[in-house]
C-alpha cells in the first residue's frame, strides 16, 4: 500500500495524535501535548502500530507525581505566590495567613523562600513587600511550571528539574515518587513519512455511508476513509 493510501486509512484520532509523536515520548506526555484522553491516545497508537507506523514500548520507571498539596498548588498557585499576592502594605503573619489561605507550615516555607529572593522584609513580626517583590511575581515561579508537567519519568529530568525535585521533596505532600509501568511511542520509518506527508495536507474524509447518501446519491461525490482489510478484528462465529 502506498503512502497516500495509508493516509486515507487514518482515522480522525490517528491524524490528530500523529503530529505530536516524537521518539521516546511517554503516553502521559502525548496525552497532555495532544489534549486528548489516555484511552484515545492509546487507541490511536495501537491503530498506528497495526499499520507499522509506530512501535509501542513498555518499561518500569521511577515516576515523579503530584502529592495532595501539589495537586492543589497546580490549581491555586504556590503558597509563596499567594503569600505575595495577599501581602498589602504592612501585615502580621496571621493576617497574611488568612488573606492567602495558608497553613502555618506553608507560611514558614514562604518566609524562607521570599526572604532569599529579597521580596519581603520582617521587622517586629510585621511583614512588608520590597520593591523586588513585583519582579518576583512578574518572573513567576519555575517550580509551579514544573508541577504542571508532572507526572514525569525521573530518569528524563535535566539538572535544573532534578534540583527542583529535591527542593520540592522537602515540602509537605507536594511531590512523591512511585514505580510505574510506562508506555513509550517510537515512530518507525513509515511513521516519519506519514508525519512529513500529512503536515500540510488538508484531509477531509467521510467516515461512514448513511441512508441519506444512498437516497440522494451524494455518496458518488463523497471521499470516504479507506478501510484496511488486513487489520485484525474480533472473530464472530454463528
């Protein structure tokens, strides 16, 4: 089967996932990048593997995942960001804790972190933001972006990510390490050709023949998705 005919057999989900596949990409990363559900991505990979366009590999790895607090921080922001946003003028620690909706442990962590960034001053139990605080907020917090990318295979972390992981491990229930069986996708030679050929191609294929098409004859001018008769399907016995 030539490349054009193979392209004509691709289902919509295969065409949507294919551009995001790069060698060694893990299923969770592919799910996030393509903005699809796990089951949709896995189905697309299996169909592409049947076409010999993709090879699916499995491996057991140490995975860094979000803890209970980590999940909350992804939604609401890191405590240090909320601390700075809640700090208006001169405030006591208790006032800041209430305004930013933090617990005592989080407040203690924030004090150390924000003092090290020269974002706050503390005098007589009163906290005040420095001129640098606005720059700190504008720059953002790299740990927050890192948390949004989890789960991740620990073996794939770069030096900066490893440093962030160690810092986050010191905080309560932000991240945790689990052993997981991961699935990785790898493009074959055919898969790479499909990515190149479909990159700028407009593909408009109809998925099914309807009674209306048969009745009005519109099926004659319709381009249908090609079905691969060699694909394995469940056997039924009468």
